[in-house]
């Protein structure tokens, strides 16, 4: 089986997912899709911390735990389906890179819910965690990469060929839209 790697950039309730494989020194895009990690029919799930802000602290904790479990389930289901599709095509999904914002640690929930900017930060981390948790369930290694450090990580991982791979990925992105 040939190896493939997945990259994900999360948004509120969904993520942009791309799977690539190295084919004779060329980066080929094996899959590109939108991955949903919320039930679109259920209100408040796209911004769970915004909704939790209006609940008592213990209820907010329970609500966020339910949302996290649901998002993890949906992410696992989606990535599992992608993995099975890739296997049928002769590829094994080995790892996942999740783009992150800052590496700043979040405070306790009570402080998050009291500050609107922290609510947004927590929601971003919430959805990235859903993908990371799903990957753990599926035994995929996960690398969290700060968006501003992606070139540095590529240089460390790929050495001299990093520039060529980054150029191939950029060109593939242009052709895919």
C-alpha cells in the first residue's frame, strides 16, 4: 500500500480536508472535501461556546461535552469513510496535520464564557480537537501545525525538497480552486 497524508483546516462546524500522496517525487491530491463535524439541523452547534455562555456553568460543561462527543463521532465517521475509500484505491492514510492558530492555552471555562474573544478562540480549538480526537480513534498520528510555521515545519520534515513540495502543493491548489 502507498502512504497518504491528510491536512485539515477547521472552521465553525466544518473543515477543509486534503489528502496527498507522493507519487514518484510528485505530490498528488488524492482527495479534497469539506468535512462536517456538527449536526446542521441542531441549533447552536456551529458556535457551541456562544450557546454555552447563556447556561449555568454546570449545564454549559455538560452541553459542551455532548457537543464534543457528537463532533468527534461525526469526524470519526467521515475520516473512517475516507480511509476506506483510499484503501480501495491502494493507499493507507498514515497521518494528519491540523492547522492551528496560536498555541496559547485556554483558561478555565468560567473565564472563557466571560470574554467574547476567548469564546471564539475556544470554538476554534473545539473543532480542531474533534479532528484530532477522531484521528486518535482511527490510530492516525496527528501533528498540530501553526499556520505561520508551516514552511518551517515543511523544511524540517522534508529537508532540501521542501521548496519543491511546497511549490507542487501551491500549484495543485491553484488548479483545484
